[in-house]
C-alpha cells in the first residue's frame, strides 16, 4: 500500500487551505454519516474549467491510500485512475456507497487531475499544481460529541465551507488543531462533550468562534 507520508501529500496538507484556483473541486451533501445503513457516502467532482488528463480519487484509510477504480466501482491499493486520459467538464458522480458496516472513523477523500499517464503522487504532475487537489473529510459512525455535528445537518457545526473539516483544522488532518492526541476532542475538553470546557453553556460566540479559539 501507499503510505500517506509521501512528500507530495504531506506538503499539500499544510498548503491546501491556501489554494484558490483548483481546476476542480470535490464535494458532498453529507460529511458526517451514520454507519447503520440509513445514509449513503456520496461525493461529486465539479470542474470549474474544462480539463484533460487522468482523474484520480483516493481515500485515506489508516494512513494508507485506496484508489477508486473503474469509475468508482472498486477500491484498490494499486495506483489506478478513476478515469484515464479523458476530457472533463461540468460535474460527475465520484462515489455513492452505503455507510453500512464501515468502521467508525475519519476518512479523507482526495481528488486530483494529472497529466495523462503521469504519477499522481508527484505534485509536479497535477493540473493546477498544488492548487489542483481538493479534499473532503468524512466522519463515519462517530458520535456527535466527536464530529461536532450537533444540529445533524451532515457537517460539523464549525465547518462553514462544508468540506467536512473543522474550521480550526488548518492542516486538514481531520482533527482540531488543539487536539494533540488525535482523540477527536479539544485538548481542554476534559468531559469530552465536544465543547471547550469554558463554554459549557454556549457552543460558539457571536461570530461563530469558540471564545478561546486562538486560531481565529
């Protein structure tokens, strides 16, 4: 399998939030999903401008990459394009599977278009360079106090752009920036209710930010 510590993806984790000119973006109707079979895991790719190349879609599972092959029909550990050497425009459905039985966790889904026949793990081959990759963070089978989706709209309450990441997750690793042990909770959330401990009676302030959020 392909370890997720490859340089091209590691540097992107830090820079993706600075990318504004991607030729395509990946989105979903729900990023917080039950694994009891009542909800689907769906994603679509929208091409802001027409582009030619190989489309790759991969999900990070336990630090490794699984590629969607055969236009989403199969997952494989081999580096395989979703669709190769094609012209892309408008939008296409990329993923539509049941959440039933998926192990609880966070699953980062990535999309990038590369030069035809080139290595997708080398960002030099990405159409649009570092700005060519987009991502969604799916939280599957996790309780609301971990996902932060208290209003059950399918996204963390502090996810204003609906990409599945908390707004204070600046490196897009699926966790709050102040969650050093990656247990899904703020480091000052001792009772693990999903809130800062100084904010038990109010989730956010007037601007939608936690009162002690140093990453504003």
